C-alpha cells in the first residue's frame, strides 16, 4: 500500500480580479517626470504593490503622460510607495522591487486626463516560504424530523470550507527569489498581511492547494489539488528572538470547493487487450509486459 508524505505540496495564489472601477483625474501637477511617478485620488490601501492596473482615459484621448504610449488605455504592474505615489512597470518582479530598472518613463500630460482604474490580475504565483497548510470542509445538517417521529431525521445543506496557511514572514524579494521551476514568480507572505487591510476592495483571493505537484511524488505526471476562492479572515505573526518570524493566515472559502486529480496512464493499450506497463526511471524502450486476467 502506498503512503504519501506531505513533502511535495505547494500553494498557488492568484490575486483576485476586482470588478470595482475607480474614477479619477490625472493632472499635470500629479506627474513627477524626474522620478517617473504619479498620483491620483484613490482610497488609501486599495492599491497594493504588485497589482496589475488597467488605466483608461474616459474622454477618448491618449494616456500621454506615459512616454511613447499612443493608446487610450493600458495595463501595467504598479509599485505604491509610502506616500501613495504610483510607479508603472511591465514586469511583476520589477514592480515589487520598486527599483529604477524596468520602470516605465513618464512625462507631463498635455491636459487633465479623466481616467478609470481597474485592478486586474489573472496570473498565478507560488506563495513562498510556506511550511504547512490546512483545509477543512464541512456540510451543515438541519433537523427535519416531525412531531411523532421516533428518530431524528437530518438533511444535508450547504458546504463550507476554512483553513490555515503557515509560512515564514518575508517582505523583500531577494536575488534568490527568482521565478520558480514552473515559471511563476513567488508571492511573499507580506501580501497576505496587506490584503486583509484592503477594506475598500476586500480581501479576496483565488488559490490552488497542491497535495502532489507535477514532477514530484510517486508518479512524475500526477497532480492532486484543491481549488477555491477565499477571503482572509485573520492574520497573525509569531515573533521570538531566537526563531524566524512566522505568519499564520486563516481564511474561509466563498464558493465552490473543487478537488482536482490529474494522473497520466502508466500503460500502453494493445489491440489484444494486453497492457504494456511503462517502467519508472527508465528510458524509452524499457517496458514490462503485464497480462490482463
């Protein structure tokens, strides 16, 4: 009998796309062309570093405060500094670092530009430094027994879920925080701390909790994961002078919970109903013939 150990799991996190639209105005005085940053009126804490922002000029004109941009709308990743100024980047990793390299050049606009701003994120990233996670699912039951019944009768109703993510706290992307093997740039635990404070847009996210990752475990092509949308309900920090700082993130699910299983067949089917089982850890041409009963 096979026993699976929790050594190949991971957490894939997607910053949820937000349907709410901000309306504001970019004035020439809002743009600092020297530092390539600008500002506009938006609720404090509603935009976070690493968000992908869709900016659209509502008067049909061009976003001419972006150097070389000849379109009325565009999408960029943003870095929000301590005073609420916004810098634009084409790459997520450059946006979270906030350095000059990769920053989109800005210039003074020729007019007051009325804009609509929408947070739009659809790129999954691995949540880094996760030590363990827990997901609980439950179904409520209601009592439908009637007067005169000798035994209680229960009826199942709605399914709900909740869980916990435990990870090491980190806020700074270092050189070692390069894209993962699947091409995902890592998401850091500090984002979850910021997300619970984003009151205007909510603390929603989309996650896939992997029990078995592709390329690890018993069969290299197998994958097992839970997929759901959730809301962060509690974030805690454990601090001790002699231990790394840890974060505990609690969440509840907000919709359907899906258990996904993906497994490639280990057999080649033959016309005579025999099966050829592929040997593990061997190249093409090494097969083991297994006769069906």
